């Protein structure tokens, strides 16, 4: 079974500026319906006053920001990896009084479903 890196489907590193006192999307990656993915690494830059949300397949997942949201550029290895059937979204709430450039790095592998079944 051949693994396909996330980078074949979307940019693993994404960033955006989130205005002070607002929430916005920092990362989005879509997995094709004919595949399943495994989120293996997750990282972000760190600022006091930023609350991160990781959403997989439309559901917010619980993450331990200290253990599962590692620092850029490498991120933290997630064991076991999160299963991804359609997509990954990472949002951030900027509760600080400054506009912030936020970064997210997501890495993993995708497998065609037909090869698994």
C-alpha cells in the first residue's frame, strides 16, 4: 500500500493574520472522498492569548495544546494519528489586543481507500 504525503493534496504549512479580538481560519486541507488520511504531525507558532481549535471532518477534537500542538517548524508527532476522512481545519481565537500572524504546520499520509479494502 503506497502512502501519499499530505503535500500532494494541500500545502502543509499555512498562515494568516488574525485581527485582535477575532477568530479566523489559519489552516484548511481537504482529503479526496476516495482516500483516507492520517494526521501525524501538528504544529503552530505560540502567542499568549491565542486559543486554537482543531476540526477534523467537521468535528472539533480535543487536543492538549502543550503536548499535541508543537512549535514550528517541526510540530509534534501525534500517537496514534488522527483519522481524516474529508478534511482538516485549524482556527484560532486571538484574545490579545494585537493583530497576529499565525502559522500552522500539518503533516501526515493519505491512502486510497480501494487499496485498503
